């Protein structure tokens, strides 16, 4: 077994496209010697040259010294053939996603490198076990999945295949750290961790639009302003490209045997089939100019010239968050006079269900989501057939207080509750199937997708019991197995435990 801490450890990188170049760069920045190979004639030399240019730019920006740069560039060499990778203690493959190509490459590498060398694949979608099955020594084959752009994305997933030796995983954790990345160990599974966990964010946003609950602009605004996500799911899909995220969604869905939790929507496919891939084509969920700016960006705000309400009746008394919000909106709670708006803070329940359960007047009920940050935006929801006068009066009060009102159609869980409950529930399911540790699940999702909190941290912030109540209420209302609660979440909610409590 190689010594992953050896100062003279040589790393081979096969495939010198964008990902390969990024891996080469972080390896030499970590003080390692790198030998680069590409099957395309001149491909390795061109890739290494581009890495050298980036290193020089780091000197220009005064991030490193000239001496540092010369040392890094001096640690780079180009392999004329796979035979030149013989001295490498670890080889990272970064060729395109074709299982036959990867199998042929790994078979060829085994004939070149030492028996104790590690062979790692940067695949984002192919099972490590499927690659390793053709190898003479499958125990040394693992995944080392970086994220693009590699120099900026600090996460690396260390994937343990069915046959991968524990010592190989331990070594790759050390090597990932030497690359300057933060390694998380993940079990070999469709989508690994980040590509699996990220399905909840995008597909639940799509389901909200599919059900005509909200527009893409409304979902994005709520997730940014109330959930503190850097961008909403529709912005994210347009940025990464629907030509990328739709096929990945389908691969993960199908490889998990059509698990409803991972199901996308017809809209997703329709955009893919139409070639509306997002920014790269000028149109996706939004329209874009040549510089990537949104053309005529739709507003998420409800605009009304109705007079602002000053008094309301509260149907969910004792809710501290609602009481605080009423104070900020300048609303006073009074006994019902039969005409004033009726407010309720709902958790997982829709307005229709609440009115049917409590006998509340559905025409005057205005449901408010008090979860998340309501300092900039508040989400309002009414039942079918509701009087818009009550809704608009409350929306006007919010606007007058400097809080943007977003008005949506009736939905169990509003926008934010549904989105966060689904993210948390899928994170809990990943913990349940032992995909990774709860802490590593959170770390990976924050680093890989820039989430403000990891999935299990979201459950903790919302409250494990409340998260379970929200997802259960959505499941009860829809009867859709998509919303079935994870047993990991259920058991910890029932026992009053934290989401990170181990099995």
C-alpha cells in the first residue's frame, strides 16, 4: 500500500480537459508531483500549458510568489504514453462518462502501475463497482469525485466501491486533503452524495410550478430571501444547464428504481426536448441576454392598491412567530367581527384543510408562512374561492412595512416549508441508507451546492419534530409517496432526538 503522506508521491492524471486541468492544478498547489496524460495527441501538453497560465495569473494577483509558481510548474510533466505513468502512486481518471472507455483505461493502467498504486475515477454518475469489476485488483479502485471548477470547489467525494479496501479510502482522504480539498467518504450509490441530495432542491421547485402553486420567480425569491439560499432552484437549473440537470435527474431517478422522492416533472423534460437549456441557449425558465442577464425579470411580489389592514383575527393563537410578524406588519389581533381578515400560521397544512378541520371561514382566511426569514419577504396563501379583499389587505400591510408579499395558490407547506422539508427528508434518507455520516452529508451539501445549511442542519433549525410534522402533513394531503417521511427523521422526531443522532 502506498504512503499517502510521502513527500515524493507522484500523481497521474488521465484526461486533460476542464476537470483534468483543475485536478492537476490543485495537486501541484498541494505540493505534489503530477504526470498528465491525454489520449488526444497534444491534449496533455495543451492542458498542462493552461494550468501553467493559471499559476502565472495567481502570481499576477499576488496570491502566490514567483518562486512558488516555478516550483508548481516544475512539478508538472507530460506523459507520452500510459507507460510513463508507471511511477505514479495514485492515478486519477478524468475522461468522459463512458463505462466502456473507463473500463478499458483501468485495465490498461493496471498493466502499467505498481500493484499497490491506487486507481481513482472522477466519474460523477457511473458506479465505481461497475468500473472495478474488470480490474485484476478491484480493491484499489475507488472514486475521487471533484466538482467544477475544481480550484474553487473545495469538496471532493471519496467513493468506496463494493470491493474497495478501507486502506485505499483512508489514503484517498489524506490525498484529498493534500490537494487542498475537504474529503467526505461516500458509499458507491447512484449520484453519490451531492448529485443525489441535490435532487430535492430542483425537483421540488419544479413540482411547485407543475401544480401551479407558484411561478419560478416566486419560488426563487422565497428560497433566497426567506431560506438564505444563494440562488433559487430555477436560477440554478438555468445556470448549470437543463441539458445537464435533466439527464442527471433521470439517471438518479431510474437507478433508484423510480423512487418517487426523486421524480422530476414534465416541464423539466419539455425544456430539455425544446433545447431551452438556460443561460447557454438564451432561454430556460427565464430569458437571457448575451451577457447572461435576465430579460424582463418577472416579479415575485404581489402588487395591490388595496388599503392596508390594521386589525385581523388570529385563528392560530399562541404562535410566537406569528405574533412577532403581526407586530412588524402593524397588525392588531381582535375578536372576529365577521368581516376582517383571518390569519393563521400553518405548518405543512394547506388553507383548505385547515378551514375544513377548524370551521374557519375559507373566504377570509389568509395563511402565512412564519418559518424562515420574514424580514424581507412573507408568503401568503388562500384557499380556493377566497375573497381577494382579505388577501390584498394583508399584502398591502406587508408592503407598507417594507416586507415584500409573495402570494401563492393553496399548497400544503407553502414554498419554503415544502422545499426545506424535502431537502431535510432526503438528507435523512441518505443517513438512513448509510450513504455517509450525518456530518459529512451536511458538509458535502454545503460545499458542493452552496447550501446555507446542510439537510440535517435544516431539520435541526426548523425542529426535527416540526420537520417531520410538515412532511407528514404534505404526505397526508397529497397521498404521494414522494413525500413519505424517512424513517431516520420519523424515529428521531418521535424520540425527541436531534437529526444527527447516530443509529
